[in-house]
């Protein structure tokens, strides 16, 4: 087993994987403003519920969004704690790694 494995590494990988898809980034941008139900997200983004459900599942599994059910609708909101974890991961590179200028190819 890799000696660099930490319990948070799966969380970090899932978070960056979720951020690698443009549609998921659009969802996150919309959720910055307010909690939204699936129907509102579908309408605003112009995608089918089945397509959006796949992406919402990925975002939820990565911990980037939370969901709650109200009646027959599911509402999504940002899970800011996970964004802080990803931000901290990236900031560690800035603080502890000497940043060198790019070399010409």
C-alpha cells in the first residue's frame, strides 16, 4: 500500500474529479447564490433531469453539495466545508513548496 495514503486523500481526489466537468462547475456557480431544487437547475441549465442527476450524484459523493428532500423535490446547496478542505490542500503547496518560474520548452 502507498505510504503517502491518508484518510483525506480519497476526499481530495473525489473533489477534484467533481470539479473537472464544466456542467458540474455551472451547477456549483448556481448554488453559490441559493439552494435550488433539481427542477430549477434543469430549467436554468437546459439539461434533462437524468443527465443532471448523474452530475449531482458525483458532486454529492465528493461532498461538494448537500441535499434535502421536501415533499417530492430534492433541494441542493453547497457544502462549504468540503471547499475549505480543497482550498487548504492547495494552499499547502503555496506555503510549503518553493515556486519556480516556468522553464521554456
